[in-house]
C-alpha cells in the first residue's frame, strides 16, 4: 500500500494513513493476552505509546518499526518542501496518531 501511495502522495493524506495503521495495530495489541506480550515487543511498544502525550515519546517507541515499514515498501518518508525545508511523513503521522480521538468540534 505504501509503495503505491507514497511516491506521489501528499503528506497531509499519508500521515493519517500511517496513523490509522498504528491505531489498528494498537487495537490488535490490546486484544492480546498479557502472557503473549514480551517486554521488548512491538505489541508492548504500541501499548506504551497509547499512554504517551508527546510525539517524541511515540517516535521513541515506534520509530524503528515505522521506518522499517517504509523501508520494506521501498519508499522514502523524508521529504523536502518546495521551499527547501526538510520534513518527515512519519513525524506528522506520530502527531496524527496522538490526536486520533481529538474532535475539537465536539468540545
């Protein structure tokens, strides 16, 4: 999926897609029996990320797996804006992941 979408995709659309993948993986991890979750596993990292409040915390927990996802898809997550500023699809995805349930119009 990433291999097909990322090369021409817009970051503001791709970041929520990656965040959705992480949310799905989190739901799956939450459904695992506690005995099946190793301390240093991806499932444990996802569960820990659900308690995070800052994108840098999420990045610390999930970055290796997320960058591997992009590497396996053979696409680059680092980009450069038209002004020459570097940015990252995955950094935007971590922010989307944290704000997944934020609905400002419901406040």
